[in-house]
C-alpha cells in the first residue's frame, strides 16, 4: 500500500509540474507577442506615424488565442511599417 501511495503522489506531482510548465510557456508566448507589438508601435511612432497598438482580447481565453490576436496586430503594424518605409525610400 505504501508503494501505491508513493507512486500516486509521484504521478500527481509530475502532472502538476508539467501543467505549470505549459502555463508558463503560454504566458511567455503572450508576453513576447505583446512586446513585439509594442516595440513595432514605438518604431512607427518614431517614424512619425499615427499608431494604434491596442488589442481586443475579448473572447480570447487561452494563451494561444491571445498570442494569435497579438500576432494579427503585429502583422497589421508590419504592413504599416513596410508601406511607410517604401514611401520614405522614394
């Protein structure tokens, strides 16, 4: 019985540690995506552009959904950056 209890506790501990690791990875992914949007926004502002870096996370419940929203915003800002850079190159 003691071996069964030890095995159960070991499995439970491993499951909790694995879940925590995934949560941190997802959180870090969202933070990285948000930082990327903010950095690109600052770059655009320094180039003289009017920039809206706000993101609507309503309905985004998982880390992946939130990261996808930030990624879409980054793509939008990247397009604005490319257009502005092409104008200044002419």
